[in-house]
C-alpha cells in the first residue's frame, strides 16, 4: 500500500526558493519564468504584482498579467 504524500509545508521550502524570492523582491528587473504546470508561476506573478503596487513601483491601473 502506498503512503500518502506529506503536505508541502511539512517538506520545507522548495529547492528554488532563492529564485522565488528574487522574483518577488527584485522589482527593478524583468524575469522570464518557465516551469511545469502546478509549480507556482501564477502565485509568484501575483506576489510580484502585489509587491510592485505596495512599494509604489507601479500603479494598479498600469499592471497587466498574462498567464
């Protein structure tokens, strides 16, 4: 019998956490993100968009996203 997978939180941070942090914090750069389905691309894009607006680097009216 196969054991169920542990929840993601119990597994610790993903191995690419450094890159994820850069996407959300280096707001003066452009990034191209390529990854498989279900890896968090849309989540990272939303975090980045929120950071841009919260820091004043962009206005809500000027932000667009394509997934």
